[in-house]
């Protein structure tokens, strides 16, 4: 059996032998618990026919496990200093392709076409806090041909994805994830499972992409514009957010009438609205804009 990359001793050895230095701006924390890695592959539902896109392989700890479960793994690593290390740690595997790229500038659709004959792929990643939302929104809003996304994120980010109206964590990310996916937290991972140790707990969360949206609306772009507007300043009422930041071409009185027509108090805040509520709001705003043109 090929030696596990993910043991504490082997990870330290790889780092020391290659003179590798962690870069804070890349949010690098390497998993050193093989059991957690196996569980991630299991949560992702990786099978022998699957093509997996891994974001941020690091030194290859998770990549190794994914390759042993999947047909093919394409790993995208932004840190050029890790590429020669990955070439060595994963040299025993012929079903892994490493690319030194920024995932936000990577043509994911081309990878899906080339590597999986345009069939849905699965995405697995250990994501640093600063880039979690941009990556997830790229995958979801651009409707990549992705079946499932399993990611390690900060625990508070996972909680935000699952938050419900009225929760303090509830926001634009909550709505976006739940609009496109069924989200399920698989496990909490303590700092002791990483090198170096992060300051907070992490969580593995799986997003199962839905075949259809949870709600229907006349204008999806307007829906997300309203969501972002409503949460831009949480302490303000929905009416004030729409009036000051929305740029919808509607007067404050018109917006107030619109909110009341939906059966809501004009002092309502966006954080209390469900996805269905935002869909109703979208249709009402779209109709009001149309009638004022």
C-alpha cells in the first residue's frame, strides 16, 4: 500500500525536505488525519466512474484519497511552490492531473468537457475563508455541470450556508446556497487535525445541486440583486435598503406600498424573509418597474 501523505510525521517530512513555507494569503492548512480524509471522500460519494475537481490540493493529502476512489482527479493549485512537491508526492498515481492555476480564472466548463465528456463532475475542496464565497458562487450562479460539492470550510461559514430566516448567520450566502442546493453539514473538524492549526473549528459540508430551483421567479438576476441589497446593511429596514441602494427607479412611497401589498410591515428587515418571500418580492418589484417604464 502506498504510504499516506496525511500522517503528521509524513506531512512534516515533506514540508521540511522541500523547504516549504506556508503563505497566510493562501490560507494554507494541511489535513493530517487520514480518517477525516476518507470520510470526506465518502461524504462526496466518490465512485470509480467519477471525475473529481479538487480545489487547493496542498501537498496532496486529500488528492491521494480521492484518486484511490475516483476515475480521475483534476487538482487546481494556485501556489506554484507546491507544484513540484505534488509531482513527487502523487507520482504513483496515473489518474491525477495537477494544474497551477487560480480556480477563479480556470475554465471549469472546459475541464468538464475534456475530462468527463461533459457529464456532471463532483467538486471537493479545502477552502480558505477569504475565497469560499467567490468560488461557491461561481460554481452555482454560472450553472457549471456539477453534481455535488463537498467542501471543508470554517464552521461559521457552514452554519451560514444552512442558516434560516431570523438566524444571526442568515444572509445572502444562505439564500444562494439554499436556492441551488440541499446543504448538509457532514462533520465538524477540530484544529488539531491540521498543520498548522487554525484558530477555529472547521466543517465539512456537502451541497447537492438540485435539478430545479426551490422557488420560481420571473427574473433570477433581479432576485439576487434584491437579496444582496437587503443584506447590504442588516440594521436597516428592507424599505430603506431598497430605496437607498436598489436604484430601481421607484419612489420610496411606491416601494412602501409594494411592501405592504405583500402583507408585510414596512419596517420589516431582509433578514426575516425566506427564499419564497424574496421570490414574491422579486415578482412585485419587476411588475412595478414594468408599470413605471
